[in-house]
């Protein structure tokens, strides 16, 4: 359609259009008109469903959020105009460690699960005042009171987030929202877990797990990051226990280790099976320095002959490789580090002699760091440290939100299978990736590589407070010990439940903690265990079957590329198990925003820019323009210079539209509706412009269908500036005062071009396009029909003659050539031309003749003579300008 159906209103074109105040005005208008409200009567094939990322509600949004959410919104607006009913919900990710930390700091409280709930507790009056909180110290409160404060603070954050998203112009349906800790989300998360448990996809085991000693919680593989940290290699003597010598002829072996404090937990030495230096010793034993514990020498392919001395000690546990060796070589456990990151008070098994026990007593109760310093002194005293430590820098595992290196402790945790220990499941999950289109396509390799590199299942239990509780209880035997292998589960109809405050089914509260009674599982689920269910949550799985049928599987998951391994992968796992399908048809990945030093912007690095000031300074359309220039999957530098360009573009769109829509409509009397009558578009230059515009629509449409919003913006912006610089200038005189038929052609073609451009720009610049649309059209531009290239090409046909884009090209070139002469002579572009000869290639002269009147008028030339030149040659001009007036005086 070339124009929207229904009667057109009388135009109201302002004398001085402005960008100021558009965000507030149009947000209110869209809300009142339900412009973005999802129509749930539409069948699934008419719906475009978006799995919107729920931002973490733990403070404030930054410009990186504006960047990526703008990308999604451009796609949503395009799909809506292209005829789809867009399901565009918004969630808030308000559970987990970031919220806990924010609540602790904001209110000055600490959660103590052993404290009873205080129904009269009120938030501290000095909340938000760091100085006052530091002076009084933190308050210990119960878990239930702590959770109430989490809800209170996140609710305020959510209001602030929504206000910013509205100011940015996100076309969200604000009736479709959720919070990952609300009752509905808890029901979904607990229901999905119980079904995983029933099908054998979830299991509990006591095993080594990565542990953050600051947060005192287990950490999953996907939450790890390597950080370079200083360390040192220490060479230690392990005495051979047989009548043998090392390959160096010594009665001991040298082990190079960065963790000398873990010698006491050593359970074996290991070397590569092909390492000839140690092959004769496989199957023999050595004694550990200081503690004298006899341990075997084993072979394993993961041992690196080039690292250190080529033989390593296996401790329980120093790193994840230790865990692999321990498991695959079936070794015992001598754990020494507890959940507080300190050495246990009692020595492990095997430490028997008085000297060994005395040495361990010097380590007991110390932090890992202090124990290492102490152990180095003990090794020096015993003579088992060879030389001095060799300083190195090496990667150390950290929890992505933590401040201290991770330890590995033995604990009972819950897992969901994810292919890390099941090759068939891993292959099935890789195949799910093939069922989605990836934008950009190369991002699929990150998904596949992550699955291929997994070394264990997904640990989902967390020892925290603010999260979705694991919906389980355990019977207690006659000694009051939990029966771990037979958990008690609730009925789905009773969800959500909190086992720490709800009694187990079939028991009463008085039996909690009593022999023969029950104990509630105190752990909560990993935040990804809920976020991995955003398609199910948003689409109403188990809650609203009608909505689920209309929206699932979803059409697109937009997200940042760095969380493919966490959010995207875990969502695929849950959908694979629950729906036996991929959760979306497309995965659209955005890059990071980089600071001037090309580093990722993040709150943890302290280099973020908050967006509201930018939105107010440059306008939301200008900030969206900068964001939409970031190509899919590509990291983009923060650049307020781009925002200035975006603001100039928005202003130019206002002013160019004002001219194009105002020409020919007399200011005297009532203005007439600005219709678009294709029969009036007859002039060759106007039809050439429309033909070129049709090609732009093709390019922009193809780009959006490929989720390449940046390409759509680039092409539209480039065409727009050519349109205003060339076509508008060429037809201006004709539109005002030309032959009546030619003037009408110019006016109707200009209106059609403006209508088309407003719709092409609408996904990127929603406020200014809505403003201009409201001057002369009914309804919202965002509910208007996306331009149709074939209809534009049809509009370019007159009397069977299709518009020829060559007319527009040569006319613009001729005008530029004449203006170049004026500029070279330092004369105004308005200087009249008294004589002009244009030499034009013979194969283009017909095109130029068709537009020569417009060229002459725009150049202010009294007459232009055309001369045919060689085909393929360039266009040239001889220009004589009106003599300048004599200088005064």
C-alpha cells in the first residue's frame, strides 16, 4: 500500500518543528492508544515472538543496555510494520547475587538464616546512606526479612528501568511483564525442576565443586573466568620409597607446584604415559614432604611433559584437572579447605606422626593465602624446598562476580544433565543449534565449541538466600540424618513452595529437624536455572495454554555474545528436555560497548556511562541512531559524536518533511488533506526517484529479514541525504511554480517519498517519525504498513514507460558540476548562471534532457546548452556566472 486506508486529516505542519519533548508526548500517546498492545487473537503464523532479555535489577542501567535493547526494538518495529503481530514482553531478572549484594549495601544488613522471622521488622531509616551505615554497622536479619527487603528494593529499580525504557522508545507491551522471583516465575522454575527430576535429568551428588569463599556458594562452569594473577613455582622433594632413583639419579622426585600448601592433601603423583623419564616409576610410590604420606605414581594423558618437571602432584583439590585425575584414577579424598576458605582444624587421614601433626597445626584455621606462606617456611625448615620460589604470572579461576580465587570443596549439590558427561546428549544439543538461524552466522561456532568443551553437568544449586528455592525436603532417620536419595517433592498444584518455611507434605512444622521428621533443602537455584526458562515464562507455559500456543517456540532470542555459554545454552537445554525442540527460530547476537580504551563497558570495571543524561542531551532518537549503527555481533565504541550526527539527521528529517509536505498547500484558508495520487506523478525525474526508492526498500527489507538492522539504517540514511541534497533541490522550483501538471507531479512524488522514508526510518527514529506522520496522516506510523518496493516501481510507470534511474543520476551529476564551478570561484550557490554548456556522453544525453528544466532552475541558469560527448566519458560544464556587483566605495 502506498498510503494508509481511511480519510486523511487536515494537515497541521508547524512553522518551527522541534525535537524537544517528543519522548514524553509520544510515549503517553502510545500508551493511551495501546499502540504496542499484543493482540492475542492472532494465530501463531501471524505472530512474531521475542524472548526479550530480562535485565538484572541491581542498581542502574548503562549505555550498553541501551545499545543492545535498541537493536531488538528496531527488529520488533520492522516486524510489526511488515504485518506481524509482535509479542514483545519485558522481564526483570531480580534474583541472585547481584540483588543480594545491592540489598546488603543499600540497607546495611546481613542475612542470618538461623534467626527467626520478625513480623515487625522495618527497613532501616538510614537506608541508602553509606556513612550512616558504616557508623552503625550491619544489622543481622532473618532470611525471610532479608527477602522482603530484596523485593522492596527491586520493585523501585523496576520502576526506574521501565521509565528509562519508555524514554528510549522501546515498543514493549507493558502489560506483558514478569520478574524472575515473582510467584509465577517461581512456579515455572520449580515445576520444570521437578519434571527434570522425574525424568532423571536432575540429580544430586556429593562431589568436588567449585566454591566461592566470599559468597560461600557453589559455582557452575559457565560462571568461571580466568584472571591473570601473580604466583610462584615451588620445587619440592618427594622421596622415592623403593630402591630406585629418578632419571636424574636422585632418591627423590622434584615436583614444581604453585600450591605448596596443598601438599598435605596430595593423593598421587601423575605423569604422561609416554614420558620415558617416569615410565619406570609408574606403579611405585613416594612419600610427601613434611607429612610423610605414601602416595602412588600414576599415568594419565592430561599430564603435560613440558610443564614444570613433567610430573605433578594430584591434590584434593587444587584445580579442575585435579578433579578429573581424582575421578578417572579412582583416588581417595584428603580435603583440607573448608567452605570459609580456611584450613580445617583436624588433619586429613594419613597424617599420623607427631611431626606431621605439629606441622599441620601451624596451618589449621588459616586462610589459603596465609597457609601457603606458612607452608613455604615449613618446607624451608625441613629442607624439602629446593631453591627459592620462581615468580610467574598465570591464569587463575574466579567466579565472574567474585573477588577471590575459587577453591574446590566437597559438597552435596544438585545438577541438571547438559551433555558434559553424555556424548549423545551433547550431540543432540549441538543439533538444536542447527535448528536455529544465527545472526551473525559465525556465532553458532561459539555455541558448538562450548558444548564440545564441557567437562561436567550443570550445577544448579546455590547456597544463597534470594532465589527460587529448590522444592525439596528430606526425611530424617532415627539419628536425625537426612535420607538424601529419597527426596520429598510437592504437588505441582502447591507451587511455589519454600521448604525452609513450609512443612513437607505429610508432616507438620513441629517435626522439622526432629529424628523421624524432615528437613527442608536450604539451597536456591542458580539464577540461570530460572532465566533459562524465559521462553516458558513469557509464553505462559503451564499457566496460559492459549498464549503458549500462539507464541512458542519463539521467533528470536536477542542477547549479547558473551552469554551464549550461559543463558543461550541453558535455555536450549531446558527446551530440549521439556518441549523436545529449539526454543527459538533465530538467535540474534549483539556485541559489547567499548570505552575509549577499547575495553568492555561494565559496572564492575567502573567505566560505564549512564544513559539518561545522553537521552536528555541528544534526544532518544539520536542515541538510538548511534546504537543501531553497531553491526550484529560486533563490539562498538561509545561515541557521542555519532549521537550528534543522529540528532542532525532527526532535525533534517523534520525540516525536509516540513518543506515536502508544505509546498503547494496555501497558508491562506483551511489546508487540504495531503493525499498521494499516483496518476499525478508523471515527470521523468520524479519517476526516476521512485524507481531508486524502490531499490532502497528492497535493500532495507532484505537487511531486516536477515536481522541486519545496521545495514538497513546505513542504506536508508545514505539515500535520504542524497534525496535532500539532490532531488529536493532539483524539484523545489518546479514544485512551487512550475507547469501545473509538472508541479503536481513533484508534490505527489515528494509526499510519497516522505511517507516511504518515514516508515523506513521508523524502527530507528520512532519519535521524530511519529511526529512528522502525525502532521498529515491518521494513526501511528508504527502501525502503518512497511513500504512495498513493487508498488513503488509500479508508481514509477507512466503511459507504459517505467521510471529510469539514470535520469536522477545524471541530473544530480549535472547540478553538482555547475555548483562546483560556483564554489571554485568563491561565489554563492544562489549566483545566477548567464551561460552554461554541458557536455554529456551521448548515451546519457537523453536522460539529462528529460530533467534539464529542473537542473536549470536549481542552478539558477537562464539557459543550458547540451553537447553530446563520447560515450563512457564523464560529464563536464563550461559556466559563465553573473558578474558580481562592484565593491562599495
